[in-house]
């Protein structure tokens, strides 16, 4: 047999491989839960943040950010959470007492 006898199969094989690659790429692109695009943070209640405890309930996000920065400068890991009740400064339980003293 010569190469010319397989030449008629080359076109369909290349087409099937190309379609297969496109199917795999599209399944990966449109699959749920694996997005490369950052989603907007959702607001939850203060009890929906796992181990974090509320140490401050400031009136505005600016006040909350200033308090969070003050805690970080003191070596306390703190986060600003946009809860349904408003902005809250939260820390881990082992740092809660010290954080309340610093903010108090």
C-alpha cells in the first residue's frame, strides 16, 4: 500500500480531532464552578463567616477600613466583611479579646 490510499481518510480524521478539541474547550469554558473571572462578593449575616468573630460594628465602610488597618498594624489578622447588617470588622477567636481592647 502507498500513502495515496490513506489520503482520503486524512480529511475526516483531522475534522473529527478538531471538533473533539473544540468540544473539550467549550465544556471547560462553560462548566460551572471553575470560572477564572472573579465574582462579586455576596453579603451574608454575621454568622455566615465561619470562625471569624465580630469585634466592631462601625457605621461606614471608611471607619471599618481604618479599624481593620489599625488591627493589622498591631499584628492582628482582620477582615472587613460587608454583612447584611452593615460593615463588620472580624478577627479569629484567639485575637478577639486583644482586638476589642485595641479598638475599645
